[in-house]
């Protein structure tokens, strides 16, 4: 079991293979995110039960479900003018607190593709907060939220209170201003009226009011385009130059809503056999779901429309401003067969903007000195943590998707997280660094997987009605990118609610929309379990599982504003010697030498150097080759290969002596 005090990375000699099986196995020093399943651990990880796909492709119209994406706002023309008018005065401050790209990105407009959103949501697993594809796991990470969305991963908690009287006085002024916006016929604190009052007003708190509008519309959107009082402290801190870690809060809400959408889809699909069901539900999702769609576009080449060229320094997300989606007949089948077309590191082309994240050469960076923000951000992306949102806490497990950071993948180990309260989860997010150094891969490097990962994933997928057999093999790009001269400068929350239209009732504040004549309803109570309990009102239990809070990652607390620890890192110097010993490989073997030696040993053992079976190319691991009727042959191959590798390692050890 992984403990918080353990180091984040490890390096060891392993037999590695391409994740798509288009290369020969190589014995090399590989780098992994911890924890991996120990070699002597009989309890090998399993793909969670929610991997099981829905019985059929989800049809939104067939199941009478309306999904309202509140977190996909339009961009009012008045807002764009306000951004432009504030830019010259406050751009340096926005850059200091890490929100410049996020604010400038609000001038973009993103066209919605609901088929793509539902297609990707079918593959979501709320137990791991990852997408489970037939060929691997992947997910939206803090890297995506920071690089694509422009939200900072560093700073204080979104629950940081206002501690001085001066800051509290500013909050009182904002509260009075909000009351002023309610003096209309609608008697609502409309953001349109808020912008009218403050835009170019020259008032003392105009910048704070601007940030309140930004947070209420584009970061933590509420219902009906209203001013959200819960963001007042965040806006005040940002206006005073105090960085707030918005990225974990944004990502936590996305994880929560993906789980809610997936569970609702599964619940409706399982009950379609009931002919009396004529329920029409409206599901409101308040997270920034446009980031989910753009995440898919950045990574799935076959689903990607042509992006726009952007000027140097402009937000990355501007590539997708007003870009129309492709017309895809069956999104699900395209996603399931996209093994060769998935881009693990799409942002590596922006090396000129993020030189350290996407360096030309791999490097080890020592952590025994004060770290700059880039190194800190990179570490936060890649280490297990808990994401503290305004009203939810979610698990963050990057070790399951390490190839998204250019790191090799092994079987991911299990993790126990304790997140009973926001302050505990936040302290875990900002815990001290215990590694003495961190490995940053080259942007040209394509990571591999261990051979045991290939076997494990194949067994997991086949155990859940293996969809891999339907994959279509396509030609893959070379394993190593060829560096070109112009590569570096390539430009290419609130709790979700069901609206209630009858007196059916509510649960923990989460409501249901249903017609008077029908008996089925869907409830949601993230406060109770951190996930969604989907039930049938007439007594048929759709999903009655109650997860242990520690394992499930759900908060059991009221989300009152409490003081959080400020963001800080400290290196544990007492572990340097131990970590260094972990990082040193047993035997340094160049890739070419290891392959040649392994090939020679195979041929020598077979006694037939001309035989096809003696070639490693014959034994290559190809995920598209793994089908149900080939499982025995694959198992024999793995055992045989491991035996040969052991013999080669013994031979190398003898030669070294």
C-alpha cells in the first residue's frame, strides 16, 4: 500500500515494449511513477468493475435525458470589452498569480459536440477517475487544466479565509454591491447588471468585481448567470496578489460531474426494459465541460478538427476558438479503436512557451535547493494527491496514466487516501517533497509499458467482454520523433442538481425533475459519499453500493470555509541517500546492446539462427494481436520470453564479472 511519505518516482531495469506493440522488447533503465504493484505481490490490481461498458451505445434522445452544461457559458460581448479595458493595468498581476491565460482564454468561444461528450463519458470510471479504453487508461490531469485551461496548480486553497479587517471590509463592499444588483424587477443578482454597474466605473473595487464576474462565469459557474458570493474571498485574494490554486478545484468538479453523468447514463440504460418508463430527466452539470471536449480533440487525432494557428504567447486553448467538430457517426467505436492515434503528450509542441516541461533532452533535476514554479508544477502534476474543490474532494491518481507525462507505465499500485475534511485533503496536496531529484523526460521521448503491464491489461480487458478484438491495426508513427528546426515554435463549482418539477421530494439538497405521472427519479448526494447514488423511486434499486469513504475518495464533511495551509514545499534531506540508492540501476545497458544480446541468446538457445521463431520480431508484443482465441499463445509467449530474459541477465552478470 502506498504511503504519503514515500517518494514519487523510481527507476529500475525492465523489459519494455511499445504500448501499441510496434517495436521489439528492450531491456533498459525505465522510469516509473509510484506506486507500482510489487513483483512479489499476489494481489495484482484489477480494472474496476465500472469498466464494464453500457449494454448499448447511449442514446440521449432514446432515454429522454436532457443535459444542461452550465459550465459551458457563452462569452458576452460586454465581458470581452471589460477584459480589454482591464488588460493594460492588471496583466502583470494576472501573470503573477497565474491566471493570465485563463482570463484571456475567456474571449474564445467553443462549439459544443454532445455526441463526443457522451461517447467519452461512457468510458469514465469513477473509482479511479480515469477513462478506461480497451488499450490503456488515460485521464484529464492537472497538466491539462494548467496548460490548456490556464488555471494555476500552485497557490493557497480556494477555501483560504479573509484574515485581516481590510480584506473583510472589501468583502462587505462586494456584498453591498450585490444587493444593489437585486434592485430590479427580477430581484436577482444578475451578472449582466453587475457588469453594467462596475465596467469602466473607476470604482475602488472594480478589479475585485471583475474577478468576481470571471470566477462566477468561467471558473465556478452557478445557476442562471448570477453573482456567486462564495467566490468573493478568492477574488479578493487574487486582486491582492495572493495566488490561489484554482486547477485542483476545477479538475475536482470535472471528475465529479463525469461520474455523475456516467452513473446517470448507466442507470437509465439498465432500466430501459421497463416499458412503463417515460421519465424525462434534466441533468445540470456545472463544471467546465468544454475542457473535456478539447481534451479529446488534443489527444484523439481521428476526432480532431483542424485547429487554428495561434500567435506566440496566446493561450493554447485559442487553437479551438469557434472550431467546428467533425461529423462522426459512432464516436464510441472510433475511441475504442484509436490506440495508434492517441497522442500521449499533445502539449510538447509548445516547447517555446514551456521550455522546462518539454525540454529537448531528458534530465534529472536535484530538489535540494529552492524550486521555481515550473519544477513545482511539474511535480504536482505527477504525484498522487487529493483535489480540493469548493464543494467536493476527488482522488488524483496520475501513476495510472504516467505516459501522459512522458514516463514509462507499470501496473499501478493501490492507493489509500484520507479525505474526510478539506483541510486534511489540502495538507496532503501540499505535503513535503521526499524525492531528492525528479526525472524530466525529453519531449521527443515516447514512453513504453512493461511486459507484465501488457499481460495484466489484456487479462483485465478480456475479463470484461474484451473489446480489443474489434481493434483495427493502423500504421503508427516512428517510436522516436525526428527533431525539426521549427519544432520548438510550432503554432499549431457547485453540486450538480436535478431540477424538480413536482413535489416528489429531494435528498440532501439535490433535486429531481420528473413528470407527475411517472415513478422513476434520480438522486445525487455528493456530500454524503463523494459520488452519486442513483436509485429508482418505485423501489427498484439501481445502484445501492455504498463505498468506504477512504477508498472511494468522497468527502464526509460540510464545506465550511476554514483556514488552509499556504502552499509550500520542503525537501526531506534525510531521505537523499535512500532515494539515490533507489535510483541507481543494477546494470547500465544501452538499448541497442541489450537487444543485440537478447537476440543472440534467443538464437543460441534455439540452435537455429535462421529460424523465424528465433527472431525477437516474431515475439513482439502487439496489443491489436491479442484476441480471445490467442490468449493461450500469448501466455506461453510471456513465460517463454521471461525465461529467456532471465538467462540473458545471468549471462550478462557472468560477463561483467
